[in-house]
């Protein structure tokens, strides 16, 4: 049986409809039921949400059976979800805009949620990305209204569309979501999950753009052969550029792998030694914290030990710094951070005093 998630810092919020009076008869609305109550995990922490439903109390009112809800509560999370929309949006941004891998997105989310003393699993991150993909598909289906007309005017001013197509696979063995966007306006033109990435499938993914009957003045994709062929068949005369990010990623791959080996060697060399040196410091600090009162010597010892522990934590943090392709090198960042810590320690050994802002 799946264990129910428990939170130590759960806050409670009750949501009422923003509308106070019945729009038909102007009678003050009255609570008649609790529509839902659940825990929602957001970037600000877990919230226990109580959603109250209101109705007009006058039985002869034409809107007596109408239920009034809180728009703010509905905007907090999707129906049936225990994760907030802010988490879903962040997953989509990290995955699509910053091109992070699933593991990198997982780590980024847990770093943010650690401030709220909670975490999220890797599988749940995949689940949230699938939800984001569905929201994209729903959003791009809107083909009317003021926003659509405003966008068409912008496309006309730009002289047409520059389309980009990018395939993202949440994890190996899963379906791939292809996003088709207008580079100049940023609008998503199509989002579709597919189990195959052959040329005919990608032509079908691009077909909604063809159906818009808008001029296409350029195209961008990665170097996947099926993408190149699909665009060439649909828009044979349109200039086509391979995505610069993919160029840079491949150009930086050898250096990134060398840096990854450096980071692994650093961790292997330093981590065990650090763990052994921190153990007696942490043990002595715990003993001093348990004492009801400390004399002057013990207070001085506690201060010194806490400084050592802060340095130990700084070293551990440096060893855990991550990198990402193409040119964000985790090993180089770790090495630079360790050099700065070493410089700070040398300054202390020479002056006997803590340099201002050393550990900030």
C-alpha cells in the first residue's frame, strides 16, 4: 500500500467565492457545502486547502441551483492534482526553456522544496511534465478571440513565421513530445505526443502550422534527419537553420565529459576525508548544545567548532555543485569554490581572525 505523504510544516487556507452576492437577485450568497479539501504542494510549501461552495439561499431565484466557486482556489492546482500549478509551470520551463534533463529538473525542484522541508520524486517530476504537455496542447488549440487577432497582427508585422520544432523525451522508453513554436512571438503552434519520430509523423505534427495558411519565412530544428526532411518537404524554399543550442551542446560535450571526470575525482579524493574530519566536530558541538550553561572557554570552543563546521558544509556544497551542457562545468565550479575556501582558511591561519563576509 502506498504510504500517505506527511508534512511537518502544513499551513491551512480556506477559499471562498470571490462573488459575494447573487448576480441575479443580489441576495447575499450562503455556504452550502465543502467542494473539496486536500493538501497541495506548492513552491511556497504544502497547503491544506478547503474549498467552500456557495449558493443563493432564495429558492425562487433563477440561479438558486448555481454553485459559486473560488477562482483563486481553482487556479492553485489542476483538478485531481496534489501539486500546484506553479510546480507544473516550473517543470515545463526548466525542461523546455532551459533544456535541462529529467534528473537536472528533479534536482532543481528538490533544491527549492528543501526550503519548505519537503521533496518530490523523480517519477512525480515526469508526471508533472506530462501535465504541462497537456496544458500546452490545450492552450494552442485556441483559434479565435482578441488574443488570437492580436497575435495574427504581430505575425503580419513580422512578415511571417519563423517556426522551430523540438522533440523532448521525458525519459527513455516514453513517448516524445514535439513542440512547434513561432520564434518571433514565442507562441506554441502545436504540441503533440508521438511514439514514432519518422518523417511522416513529423509532417503530421507540422500540419497544423500549414493549415494556418500564414507565410513561413524560416525554420529551426536540431539535426535529426526526419525533422530536416519533414521541413524540406513542407517548405522546400524556406531557409532552414540547425539549432545553435544543439551545435553548442555537441561542441562542448568533450570538455563537459572531461570536467565531469575532474568533479568525480575531486569528490572521491575529498569527500571521505571531509566526512571523517567533520564527525568529531559535529559530535562535540552536539555535546555543547545539550549543556544547560557554558563557561567562557566552552563558549569560545563552540564558536570555533561552529566555524569549522561552516567550512565543512561549504566544502560539501562545493563538491555537490552540478553542471550542464554545453559550457556550465560543475567540476570547474567545484574547483574554484574549493580554492576560495582554501584562501579564506589561509587568511585565518595568518591573522587569527575571521575575514568579514568569508562564509556569506
